[in-house]
């Protein structure tokens, strides 16, 4: 993880939020390459969902009526057990102490579990994870609202709106990508547990009795999505929640987990939410959330199959999965270690880098002309600094799939060298055919 974090800062993927002021714990900024990778992940997810005829998209407000969170159970149930250490004054989640380090610099190397064993912890108390704020000029209970801790409720309260405006009927889904906020007691493992993050959620509304079939379908469909973007199959598995793990709304639940350097961690949850959500919103709002089937003349409350992926966690999993170090030959016949981000071409922030072999003989002018021609179609990077081998290595580390080099042969026959990041093989391509070449390679 230290290597990943270092690469992220060095290559402009992720920066510590407010770093010049010492940073803000649990918050991160996406740099020039990071914002492109995150956008590509979200676009691939969005396309996989909304290219279907049975899924619609929305973008709901972050701030919602506070009764939404009463109906959803978040005010009552969205809590973690918190304990304080009387010795170092640090706070911990009582159910995740494990090998967490002690919070005091004076006890470097000491584990919080030792403090726990010595009876230095307070009694556990419940801590609600929602961020509270106020609407309007008065900061009193009548003006209190919450930053949403999940995007799903914005979908549920819009169920009737989408149903009537899109003329859909169950089974159908509503997809959304958006920010969510959780006041985590402890943030850890880089982007894995943060206080501000993005979710990619799709809620699929189905007739009661068909929920198990659709639950199995979406479980396999979501695993295939990660595999289709190059994630290593052996580093993915399903974790089924046992009855004691199930959330208050869940009838059944599986996590898709990825094997990070710190162990297995959830990157997406697939849940059978039964009719809990729509029934609760009907109860609290007084508005019927039932669907009337004109064909069967049945009126029912749909069950919901949820697919909820963390955009930030997926970003981190794709980065970790793509990272590798390998020995590569150098121009003088020796070998050196090269760092490669083997990101799938559809995810790679920059699709191609363009180099002049040398900064003379008109090569820079041709290289810049090529970069200008490609840029309207793909994100491209121009680099004329240093030996071409060094430039290759920089792009390997940034995850760029293809490097295009203008050389002396270009001046003769208008072809360029295209070098593949993963195989390091090179081929000659006519400079006027680069856009269709890249389009085929990144499809």
C-alpha cells in the first residue's frame, strides 16, 4: 500500500486533502490522472447500467427531508459502537480494534488491543455516522438536515416519479452515481474507508416472488463487470452475510470482495432489500408506493435488489490490481525494474503519449501535429523531455497503454512507432491511421 500511495502522489492520481495545512483525516483529492480514472470507472459503470432498456438514471439531491432518514432507519440504526482509551485519549470502533495502533505517540508500536486487555477502554456507546447540518438562518432542531450517508434513498423516494415518467414497469431499475458522507470513527487504508466518497448504485424493483431469481442474476452480473475491465479473477470472491451480519433492511446479502494488501475488503454489495424500503416510505409519508399491474390486475409493493459499488473503493482496487514491478531490458542490453500500471485501456486516464525521438529535424512539429489530431478523440500526453526510454518508463508508471514515437522513418514514409505498454512490442502505423488504431485497441 505504501508503494501505491507514493505512486498516486507522484503521478497525480490522489493527493491528501488540504495537504499544505497538514491534511484532513479521511478526505482525499483526485489529481489530474486520478480524476480521469475515476471518471472512466463511473462512465463504464453508467454505460453498463443505462444501456439496458430496463434501467433508468437519476441524480437526486444530497440534502433530503429529515423524515427520509427516519423512514429508512438511519437515525435509529446507522450507528457504530465507539470506545475511548483513557490512556491515549484515542477513539476506536469497538468492533474493529484488531491490531489497530495505539493513538498516542508515546506508545509507538503498542496495539490498542493491549490497552483494551488492560481495561483502559471506556464502555462502548453508539455513535451515529450521519453528518448533521442546518437549513436556513436558525441552527435549531426544526432546521436540522443530514448529508446523505448513502444514495439509495434518493432512488426510493423517486420510485413513483420515475415509474410514471419513464413508463417502466417492474422488473426495472433506477441507477445513480453520487457523493455520500459518513462521519467514520476511524478512517483507514487510504481510500478504503473515508468520510466523503462516491457510490454507484442501482436499485432493481421486482415483483414479490421473483426476488431470489433477480438477486442471483445481479450477483453474477456485477462480478462479470469487474472481470470485463481486467481485474484478476483470483483476487475476487463473494462473501455472504450470515444472519447476524445482515443490515436491518436485508433479506439476503453478498459482498464482492477484493484481496487488497491489507486483506479482503468489500468493493460492492448486492442486497435483497425485500419490500422494506418502499413499505417504510409509504408508512412515513402516507403516500402509496404500490404498483398496480394492468395485465394481472395485481397491486403490490415491489421488492428491491440493490447493487451498490463504491466508486472510490473500485478506483483503489483497480489501481492495486494493475500495479506490478518487473524486470525490463535497457538500451545497453542490461535490465532494470520497471513499474507498470496495467490498467485496462478503457480505464486508463491517458490513452496515448506522443514523443519526438529527438528535438530536431522537424520531429517535434510532426509529433505535436499528431497529438492535436488525436486529442479530440482521446486523452493524449505530449513529452519531449529526456531519453525515450525514460519517457516510456514514466508512461508505464502512469498507466498509459500506448506510446507513439516520431522518428527518422516518419520523415520518409509518414509512419510512426506505436509501443504497447504491457508487451513492450512495437509496430509501425501510418500517422493518419492512429485514431482508428487507438479506437480499436481501447474498445
